[in-house]
């Protein structure tokens, strides 16, 4: 699967300016992005690994507080689960460039929130993802705070922690300019409770708040 994603990213980046983003003014519509990225992802997957999961869908998100940012969420169908990858594109001059790739670790759905931008345009992404399982309702919830850097495939991880959580309960992720928060149902088997993990930014670091 990793090979599929890596090849997919390269194919997408190589074709973006010539296809979806080859225009001088307005960015493409969500429908154009969805259809075009689905074709590109499907082609990348077939080229890299013909027996890999099929493309279940591409979800396009735009953000009022980040007018030059587009996030494309690719979902691949897998047994008992789905596998999400987030591709972040930012307009640079007249072209959109891929600035960050966020992968589910391990393969699973991704819940995420983007912080408001600082005065210099930088931002972070709070990410939560669970491991796949065909039997147990308990999962390991991966909590991360990521920042873009020059290598879009390897964002900077300001936070990387694990927590036990229930698959059948919602996960809520929020991000402000100075904090990231994760809400989920966790604890230990037979003793579940609502959990909140909040991390406050202190300079370049994030520190977990006291319960």
C-alpha cells in the first residue's frame, strides 16, 4: 500500500499543473477536482499495485481561513476498513503545489483539523487515526500534530502519542491557533469513559495540558 501511495503522489504532482490546475485565474471546481483526482489516483494505483484496494472516493475540502489551500482526501477500500490519505495543496503564484501528505498510521480513516494560520502563513494539522481490525471494537488511536516542511512526504511531528479507544464511538478533533484537542471514548476494556487530550503550543513545541 505504501508503494501505491508514494507512486500516486508523484503521478498527481506531475500532472496537476498540466490538468486540474492549468489555469491562470480561478481554481478548479470541487467536481472537476473530484473527477480528475479520482482518475489520477486510480491510474497511479493500477500502475503501482494492480491488486491494491480500489479508490472508494475523493473528498475535496476548502477552508475560508485558508483561501489558498485545498485538501484532497483519498479513500481506498480495504477488508474491514478503509485507508485514508490527505493531500494538501497550496497556491503558489498561479499554480497549486503539494505541500504536505498526511497518511493514516496504520491504515484507517483519518480525523483532522487545521489551525488558523499564523501571521507568516504557517499552520499545523491535528490528526487522529485508528488501526484496522475485523473483530475487536477496541483500537489504538494515534494522535498527531503535524506541520508542513520542505519534504511534503515527511511532515514535522510536534506530537505523536497513542491512546486506547472504542471504534464504535465518535472521534472529534479541533485546532485553534495555540492548541490541539482530541475527544474520544477510551480508557480500558470494561471501564470506558469520555477522554479529552489537549495540547497547548509553547513556541515550536506542544505540551499536554493537565487533565
